[in-house]
C-alpha cells in the first residue's frame, strides 16, 4: 500500500516534507491540542438540522452529498438518518465533511486546519492527541524513544484552556509546560518540539515571541528546546512545510551557535589580556607614528591590531578545541535539511533577514563611516549632485590604497597622485534589471554586462542591485574628497574659513590635510 502524502493542494511541498522527516529519522508526529477534547459530530448534526429547517437542500447536498435524504417527514427523522449515515462513514470521509461544514458555517476553523495539517504529512504519520490523553501517551513515547535512534516530532498548541484533566483545570498549564517536560525527559535527545499557536498573528513575529516565552520561563526553556510556528502557516503548504524544516534545523542552529559563543568568549578574554600588555613604547611607535605616516586615525590602527589579536586567537582556539570535529557533523546534517527548499518569497519576514545579513556582510553603514570620520577607501559610495539631480558614484583606484605614497621633503604619507576615480552607479530592483536585460536581448545587444559590474544587496532590506558603469568615470581632487566626511552627514561642505571647526573630531593626519587646504 502506498504511503505517499495525500495532500492535493500542493503535493510537491508534502513530498519534500516527507524527505525532511526521513532525513531526520522522524518515525512519528503528534499534534497536541485541546481541540481534540471535543466531538465535532454533534455540532455538525446541529448545523445540518438548521439547514433542513431552513429548507436549504442545496447547502445540505453540498455538505453531505447524496448520502442523506432530505424528503423526510420532519427534522427529527432527518437527524436520525444523518447520524446513521455518519456512523457508516470512515474517519477520513467524516473529517472531510466536518472541514466542509467549517467552511460554510462554523466560526471555529480548527477542524479545517487540522484536516489540512494531516494532509501535508505522509498518510498515518500525524496523530492528534488531546491534552488529557497526552500524559499517559507520553510515558509510552518516552519509553520507546529513550534508547532509540529514531526521533519523534511533537507539535504543541500553546493555549490548552479547554483541557478537562485535573492538572489542567486551573488553566495555568500551557503547551510550553508540556515542552519543558518533554525536553527534560529521558528521551529528550530524540524529541523535537514546536509550539504552534493562533495567538501569533504573523510569521514575522514567531522568533520574537519565542524570545519572550523563553525570557518568562524562569530558565525552564531555552531556544534550543523548541521552535514557534503561527497557525497561519497551515493555510499555505509551502510556508507550513518550511516551518517544519526550520523546527528540525533549530537544534542544530542553537548547538553550533553555543559552541561558537564558547570560542568567542574565551578569545575575547585573551585579547583583553594582550591589549593590556601593550606598553608605552608600543603605543608610541605602532599606534601614533605609524598612523600619522599612513594618514589614518590612531584609534583605527589600535582596533586593527585588536582585531588581528582576536582573529589569531579564534583560529588558535578552534585548532586547540577541535572545533571542526565538534560542529561539522551537525553542519553536514543541517546542510542536508537546508538543501530541501520551499517556495517562500525572500521578501517575506522573517525570511528577508538574510538580505540584511548579506548587506552587512558587504557594506559598512554610512552613518558609522561619516560620524566616526573614517578615511575614504576603495568601494566607498558617494551621493553627488549633478545639477539638481542626485547621482551615485563608487570610488575605485584610490592611490593611497595602492600604497603609492612618497616621502617627499622628509614628510611621510604624502600622496603622489592628486585625483581619484569615481564610477557611475545605477541602483535597480531585480525586476527592473530583468526588464533591462530583456530589452537588450530584444535589440540583439548581447553584451549588456560589457563594461559593467553588478553589486548585490546594496539596499539594506531589499534585494536591489547596483550596476557599476566602468566606462562612465568622474575624476575628483583627493584633497577635497578625503575631507568630505568632516560632516557627519557625509556632505562635501568644507568651511575653510571657519575658525570654530572642532578639530577634536579628526585625527592629526587629517588636521594636516585640512591645514594644507
């Protein structure tokens, strides 16, 4: 008999979910929700009777098909016939009718969501459990999985206010308490938990809400213990299945972060010791004199040395602690899960956080560069007015970055070149870029990227790209350009006659250039 997923809305997502479960050796999935304390059949029968009394035979047929006769003497006879009909049906057929009834008339959509939820998993994989039945069932699960290579995935509803068991009656027991018990059990290594709730209205709020839950747990829960999913995901098979993927990845993510944090903390303490050992001689020769000669702020030189210490210490600790051996098995397993992808738009929170991370990986904030009055470097982007129009340019081939300085007249750090090159930029969305490429293709201009360079993730929260026009250059005077960041806004506004200029904002090397101007 086939055990393929039964989902007809998106079989592709369900097949990929099945692969995820196999990779993690998830043998069973349980969904614990107080919804399952209720018998939905009386509600269904009551709803059908209302339709009968309203003489709405078309709605009854749409709900029940041709299985129940509507040409009967009265509503009681109709109700009796309906009960007999429902008893003859198997569980799947009854669930389908219940979900349809929910669409037509019920305020509560939990039945429909549960039906969808089951359809995403391979047939027979997901088991629904009421909180009242969970305690006894969990003892069986714990015994089965504490000495087992296989794993179990458990989805807990957050609010269990409708549970009827004695330990639920005061209304204080929630899904988080059941997670804590599960993760502290003898089978904790083989239990993967998710908290699934309608109280989180948007996917973008899942992680922030988890942080709040962990903070309020009095150390009973960590981010390693569970992932949080909004029930809104259930309406979209791709988002739901990707949420399960994130749940399975969660423990690997937190484990790797924890081990990396141990290295970082130890390296930080060692670097502080090394920094304290820098003496007055080091400060005089390495920090003060070399910075002036290079034309950089002395604090930048100090931070560069500290970063060198830190980078070296991290590498040393990774070797000493066999870091690769301790994290690579988890990374390899996580990579296999990561390779199974779902069709979730990159600009949907929290997925678009990767755009911010990539942006920070490539670019330094202009607010930091300008406010700290950093020297200019290759790759700096400038906003320059061309008449009334604002244009964007990127600095390339700055001579001081190519080490082309002289010792003219006994003075260190004097540039041989007087100008630098700025290249024109165009910031485009991916849609605009594709349109431009298509326009050139239609014109048989096959070399759209000739004399152009693409810079990605230029915009912090969007996947915009920069096109650098390598044949559209602007030459600027370096004396003026290097002082443009005197203004914290990055504006090239240099008040040469301003005697009140705060020289404490700039380094000694820059003060010399300002005096020269």
